[in-house]
C-alpha cells in the first residue's frame, strides 16, 4: 500500500467521500423491468443491447408485469398503453375506446418494422447471445403462479430480490428502473 492509498483509506474510514479514478466508468447496467407494455419492454431491451454494444455488462430483472416480456405465451402479444400514457397525447377517455390500444400497437409495430427493430422473441435471442443476463423475479413468479418452463428458454434463472442485489454489487454498476 503506498502513501496515497493510506491517506485515501484513512479519509474513507473517517466518513470523507473520496473520488476514485474509475468514478464515472460504467461497468455494468442492471435494468429492472416492471411493466409489460411494448414501449417499456423495448426501452429496456434497447438499453441492455446498447450497453453490450459498448462493451458494458448488462442484466435485466423481470418483475411483476415485466415478466410478460419473457413469458412464452405472452411475449408476442404485448401492447402499447393508451390509457394514462401522457406521451400518447390522447384524452384518457379516447385512449380507453375499444380498438385504440390495438390501433396504437399496430402503428408502433409498423414504425419499428421500418427501422428494422427486431420483434420481441428475436430481440431476446440477440440479448441472450450477446451475454445479457435475464433474471425472473421469484416473488412475481410465485404471485402469478408461473413456472420456469413458462418462460423464454434464455432466462438465466428465477432469483430473489436479494440475489439481484448481490448481482448488482461492485463499483461501476448502474441500476435503471423501467
């Protein structure tokens, strides 16, 4: 241990925040996906994929309705939220009309197709192949009575929140809630 390391250790023990040379370097992105809407799922997938393209480790923790993004029977039937979504610029009453959600979803999928955005199953394959770890939340799995067999094959495991926090330990780890 050199003199600088000793001074740094002494300052940290006394509660002084010390800037380390690797501050600001992102080493791993931990993304929590709690919503099963098309726009939230794609946001999480794009962020995880972007991290991997930059050489940054990425993990996605699917919890509550976010589990629908990896549920075999539901992942191809995700919708755009039209009610309570201020970005839709629709009055709530209009967003709730029959067919509005299907129309918005269809329009969004057409726009994504134009820019060659992969569909959910293909995007999951890309994420898995690039090394993104995919975790399902045990509590949500139990609550919805899902089994691991119900999930996309690339899901690494069903883990607890505590396990997810252990995965999140270390310097340079950033956590996002989508």
